């Protein structure tokens, strides 16, 4: 029987070099072999996010004048998924961030940002908040950030009841065909009370639920092979310093061109990403998404602060 030593496991070229050095050390008394320590090639990163309404921080139950007509709105939810995060170096090259697999907020390339705390009007939410994404990248000098608002197709169309956290929140899931709500931002307003009473489960207001639509499958319980409207928004932010800046999701900007007191007839309340719902026009434009034959424009929902 042949036994392998540690030296036998080293590649041939490396073994020859080691044997030469060891032989040299045996011939020269007092010669020390100092092999250089392997330098750490990666660095831990924390990308901080904040939910704001203009210059004001988001808070469950707080009232804000919002929309094209600037009507009072009470916020009852503010959550969204981001994926495929990457930092941009000085040469303009995007370097993917390897997310920490924490078993709760981050899974594979997806992270959940959650700014509601289940208090006041946010009764349908969760008690814990999450305002950051953690991971690692190769060491370098980074000056920008890129990410997707949404969940990759491969993870989007599954059963939330069986999925790993943070993809197991049924409040952020529609069904097998449509998949997840990439973003859920709910606004409540007395002016919308009548409309809400006709559509159970959405509250008296203007919900904004972003997700894929037009997803084709043979049955409603099967995963689709494609979606006509993926509705995944790519966000690129320049002048972003990991140690100094944070990413602000600004609701005031998101609804600046939307009349929150109106709702198109025969559509769900607010904007549910329905491809023919005109109530989504301004919101999709602010997200940088093409919608109703309108081409994509530069997103303004996210900014660096």
C-alpha cells in the first residue's frame, strides 16, 4: 500500500522548487526559508440604504403630502428586493459583490431591504428592519454602484411557502406565474376609501407593487418560461463611496408625476404593474422602465446621499 505525504499533493513544478530550497537550506547553516504570507485578496463591504420621502425619513403611519396633486398620504409599507449588486471601479469596470449568505436577509444574489416595523399603519409587515446589504469584493478603489431592483428569473417563479429566507415572505409574493413583488410600497388616503372598498385587501389608498407580468405557462401552478414584461429595473449610481455614502430610495420622486387620488376604471387600485394601467405610467418612468409603448428613461427613484 502506498501512502501519500503532504509533499506528494503539491504540483510537480512547485515540488521541484521546494526541494531545491530545502536542499539549499541543508547546505547553508543558518539559512532561513521565509515564504511570503498570502495577502488577503478580498474586502468586506456594507452597502447602506435608506427610505425617505424627500428629505424626511420614512416612518410607519406618518403623513406626507405626495403626488402630482400633493395630497396627504399615510405610508403602510416600504420593502423591496435588490439583486446582482456590483461595484464600479475607477476604470468603469463592474465588479460583482458576493453576498453574505446570512440565512435571513440575503440568499444567493438577492437581498431584501425592509424599512417598515409593523407599527401603526404597517400592521401587515414584520417587526425587524433591514437597511443594508453585506458581502465582499476584491480589494480595489470603487467609485460607483450597480444593482437590479427585482429578483432574477431563475428565483422569481417558485413557491414562497417553500423558499429560503428572504424569499419566504408571502406578503411579497403574487403567485407561481407572476412571482414576487419586487417592491411593495403602500400609501393610504381617505380620498381613496371608496375605491378600496371595492377591491378587498389593498387598503384605502394607492399601493405600488412592482413585479413581472405577462408570464406564460400552461397552468397557473407551473413556472413560466418567460415574461413579456420582466419589469426589473437596472440602477447605476456614480460618485458612490462605500465609506461615506448611502443609497436613498425617495418616494417623493417616485410618485411626483402621479395623481394618487385617481384610479383608472376596471384596474386594481394604485399601480400593480398591469401593462395597460395608466396609473403606472409615471411610476414606471421614475423607475427607468419601459411601459405602455414609452421607452425607458433614466431612473430617479434611487439617489446617492
